[in-house]
């Protein structure tokens, strides 16, 4: 009985990115699909916000995962892939924006994690009613405009934090800056976002701090 209880309470070890890479290289296609599912949503949100084009974001997202698949034999499997993926995504977005010359995005050039994420950043889809969807889209547009209006050195940090849901350590690795610098930029950007969002920011922001 005691042995049985021990078996029942034994925790299943987490499957790391490195394990999934190793399994993919060994021919396990489902392992790669698991990696895609693990990072697809925050990565796509980040790309879509950068480009402002849903269809193009779909294409770039596929390119990022294709580059992941091709690069697997040379990747270091001892650490998570999140920062690497967002660095690739950032570079792909820069390439697209330079090619299209649609907007100037030089701000993405690189020069405590317990902080809350804005509820306006990633709004879950729980099949909202049409009027709720309209309000949600309006808030998303206001947030996008507020982020785009930030000083260049703050903007990419905020985008990675809100739309990509990266930790400050991951942001630092993605942008090649110290973690403390990433956190400082984020903290300095928050009052600017609050001011830009006005009444739309305050109720939701206070709710997350409760």
C-alpha cells in the first residue's frame, strides 16, 4: 500500500525544450508540434503587434518555426528556446518592415518579474459577444497606439513583456541588454502607458494589483 501511494504521488517531470529538440532530431514529429504549441500564441501576438498585419504575421510566424526546425542541430539544448525564438522573430519583423518601408522601427535595434502583465495586452478569446468584441478591439488599438508612441528604447521592451509575455531575463537575452536595464525601461514606460490609456488603463490595472 505504501509503495502504491508513493507511485500515485510521484510528480511527472516537466518536458523541457531541450528534450523536445532531442526527440525531434530523433524523428519524433509530435515533439516538434509540442514546441510549436508551447510558443505559438505569445510569439504570434508579438509578431502581429510588430507588423500590424495578420496575414503577414502568419507568414513570419511560420518562417520563425521553420528556422527553428532547420537550426535544431546547432542549438544549445540546455536552456529554454523562448529568448532565441523571440530574437529570431524580432529580426524577421525588422527585415519585413525594412523591405516594405511601411514604418520606421529602428527602436527595435538593441542599444521584479513579479510585475503584473497588462490585461489589455493579451485578451483571451472566450467567445465574447459582438459589443464586447468591439470594445476589446478598441482597447487593443488604443494599447497598440500607446506602445507605438513610447520612446524608442522603451518600446521593444514593453512589446516583448506585454505581447510576448517574456520575463525580464528573457527580454535581456533577446535584446542583448542587462536584465536590470530591461526592467528599468519597463518601469519607466508604465506611467507613459497609463497616461496614454487614461481611463481605459486604471480600472483594469488596479484590478491586477489587488
